[in-house]
């Protein structure tokens, strides 16, 4: 079975949700990860369903909002996990991704980690959906989700599912193929992007990560989950792509990169 290629709507948080979906539709990619960022968080679910269906797209995963986006609204991660479960039911998605619940207000990291653990204890083994935790990058505040040993112990002990993020993993200088191998039994989704010198979520081929070899290893290993392009076009310290046609071109080029890597590994 072939891997499913998907594009995260999180590549922009400044464009309208309809323009983001238009860009993805124009690439020819039919599968998306719905990232509940600033462009989507205030949009009623009925409008999202209508916009997705009008463009013949399929939502296969949903990402909860980043902490600072939901916090200004006074909303918790647990609230958004429950909301994304309801969204997944409406949209036919199977996977929900939850980030670490850092508050950005100097909270004691142990308390923050305790909340994260409680969320997964409560929601981590749903029958109608798969809730994925995600390995976090080299953070200013050191959560267990960015600690290789502690994170692996967490998912192994409780048999939680993982979205493996290549940029986050490589931000420490870790090898992404070895990272995949070490968490393989738990990985249900992959966030794919390039990375170099701390610049995460770059277009494929714009960093120094062995992305082609990584994809070829996934094929040889029989990985059958989604492989989701998670890029950032709005951060000038990463890559700044505001033009509609250029955004389509870069995303298409990344899809071709993935497909060529998959084909050349056959």
C-alpha cells in the first residue's frame, strides 16, 4: 500500500481559510491536515465542511491550536481535543494531534507536563479516533515532550500514538531515520519538513536533512500512514512566501520530491 501524502493547512496563519484551501486544491493534493490556527479557529465547522467539500479535499487529520492561539481565547487543550474529536466526526478524519500545553506565562514546567499527561490519560485511547502526541523541538522551557528518553518512555509505557515531526527531531541534531526507528511501533502520522541551523519547517531540499533517504526508508520499511507536509510560509526567519502562485509552486515541488523519492526506492 502507498503512503498517503497530505498537506497541513498550517503553512499560513495570515491568509484566509478559503485561500489556504484554494492553494492546496491547486497543487492537486487531495488530502489535508486541518491545523486550527488563526486562519481556521474562528470559522464555524459548517463553513469548514462546505469549503473542504467544494474543493474536493479530504481531511485525514486535525491539529489542535498552538497554545498561544487558544490561550487568548481562554480555552484549554482539553477543550480543543474534545472539539477536534467532534470535528473529526464531521469531516471523516481519523487522527488528532495534540501539542505540548505550554502556557507561555512562566508556569512551572512540571505542572504543564502534568496537564499534558492527564489529557492523554483521558483521551489517549479513543475508539473512534487516534490521538497523537508529538515530539517537540528544542524548547526554551524543557518539557518531557522534547526530551528523547522521557518522551519514548511516555509513549512506550502507555502505548500512545505519535506524530513524528522531522523538523522538531532534527532541531537537536538527531538523525531522523534513527528517530523513526526508535518510535516506529507508535508512529501513526509523520510531519515532514526540512530543517537547518534551527530553521524548522522548511520546504524539502531547502535544509540539510536526509529527506530523500528518510522517505526511501519509510517505503522499504512498509510505512503506510500519512506523510504530511508541515511547512511555514509566514515566518521570515524560516521562509517567507506570500505570493499565491509561489506557494502553489513550492508545495507542488515538495509533493514531487516525495513522489520521486518513493518511486526511486521501488
